[in-house]
């Protein structure tokens, strides 16, 4: 099987890890090529910190699939130390709210050095993925674009300065420092209109046997991948069944603050509403039992095949079962 997944950070990474676990149990016909998984990662939440280019979603995917992630957090490195961050704080180097670990710094140093030498992000990502042995796992990690794209969030004035008017902050500041508690007036993808899909992105969608949408943030993760010119058209044009996993259970996000992002674009926080964001290409949708259209008033688009299964990715085996259900649903839609 050739499987392509559009992914953000923690949710996408954990889902793909479960997918790989499931594929270990799926036999390959004699003489056939092994299963291949291509992950198209969101790069719109990339940011420059302390002069280094940080790609949070790509890094989380690499660390998780490569066995080096901090499981409790879902991001960052296991057994991490923070000597550099502590010294930067002593020196008054801002931002102090975005903490990078010492081993994590090494990733960003190598990435920034390669970018400064003229390598495109896709080449840099391939080199970093080698360190985590992703090719040996049958995984190709692609950034959605080699072009710089950054998510900015327009927020209102602070309560103590109501006359300042709205201002735009980088998504990471809104997400990490503000915890998305300040309502977003608008979410912008700066540079997206001039971006082109990274090499291999469109082919991975076009030539896949199955295209999967993990339970990543539908606005600032998968939504940004789809916003790259040409990607959404490729999703509409692929012959592969497109199956998604809802990031919303019973009206609440499984993890993170996707509800704040959905509110910012005027979309209800519900499994049917998120499915509606993908209505022009989505054929199958996994939802939690709480959102089963047979037992709840949830209304899904006509023609969409909805299957209710437990969606909590409590461990790798539970996630592997979700991936199995997604592939089984995709097979029924061929």
C-alpha cells in the first residue's frame, strides 16, 4: 500500500505511529514492494527563535516516529536538558516563553545552517529524517512547501490598553504564551499565496492508494497544508479514497485548543462541522461513538461514509486499531 497522510504535530505524529504499528501486521504479497507511508507535514507554524529556524510539526513527527519524543508532552525530546535555555534567560534573551531543549537546539542549528547554505527545506527535512531512520521505517516526510509560510493571529487590544486596536502576533505566541485564551479575530497564513507544494507533495496525493487525514488541528495544521496552492485541487483529483479521523469528540477537541481556532473562522466545534471543511474531497470519516449519526442528532453531508469507533489514542495499540479502521473504511469505498 502507498499511503499518504496530511499531518500536524502531536495528533498527526501519534496517528502515523499507530498506522506503522498496524502495517506491521498487514502482509505484503510475494514480489510486491513494501508498504510506504508519505507524511506531508504542516510548516505554517514554523518560527525563527534565537536566530534558528524551528519547524515544530516536522520535528514532532520525526521525534515521535523515530522513538525520541517526550511521551508525556507529546513534543520535544525525551531525557532533555535545558542548560542553553537557562543561560539565554539569564542573558535576558527573548522570547523566554518558548523553551527549547539542548538536544532540540541541535536540530534547529543543523536545519538553519543547511537553509543558510541554500538547501531547500525538503532536502533539509530528508537529511534530518535520516538521523531518525524514517526511511528504514518506510516513511517519507515531506514539508508541505519549501517556501516560508507563517501563521499569524489577529487578536484584540489588551484589556489594560483598549484603545490600542487589534494586532497580529505569530501563532506560536498566541498558542504557547497566550494559550489561545485571547480570542482570535482572524487567522492568517502569511506567504501562502506565493507558496508552491514541495517536490513530491502532489505526486504523493495523486499516486496514493489511500489518503488519510489524522486527527490534527483542522485549521492551523491540515487547513494550512490544504491552503498551499495546488494541494486542495490534488485532493479533489486523486483516485484514492480520502478518509479522515475526527479531532472532535462530543463537541470538544481531543487535545489542544482546536475549538479556539474553529471559533476564529466561524465554524462550530463538532465532528460534522470539521468534516464539512473537507467536504469537496472527503469520502470517509471516523467519529467517536458520541458523534455516531445513528444514535445522535449529528448531521453529516450526504454521501459521506461515517463510521463510529473509539478514537482516544491512549497508546500505540489503540491508535493502531484506529488506523486499521480508517484503512478498512477506505477499502470499502474503492
